[in-house]
C-alpha cells in the first residue's frame, strides 16, 4: 500500500462494463512527508473521497481485489483506505 492525495475525478462516457457505476479518482502518490512521488494515476474509488483527501492505494493485482462488487474490475490502482491522521518523526497532524 502507498499513500496518495486525491487530486481530481475522471469521467468516461465509454468504458469497460465492469467499471459501470464505479467512481474513478485521479490520485497523486506521496511520501511520508506529503511530497509528490511519481506520476498521478487513475484509481477506482468506492469510498467516494473528495479532492485533497489522503488515501491508501493498492496497485497491480491487489487493486483488482479492492473492488467490492461481484466481478473483478480491470484496474491497476484502487483506493483501499482513508488516512485519518499521520505521525512521522514527531510531526503530528490530521489528513485534512
């Protein structure tokens, strides 16, 4: 699992039927100091997170299992959890 910040939402008029009724969020992976790492990714978002919120994402084969429906969704990234608070090297704070 990696941490990421939700930076937007993706809307598609045509997509794989397994993705119907699933929200797609654009997430920016971040490190423990909340600095951007790498490129943004599109993730399945069944937790309905808002822009700016911190989340945990899973990638590759693990992302396919994060979908809670009856079928596996064809995805390489999914939001798997919400970061409520963060405490790193004495630096405390809420995710928002």
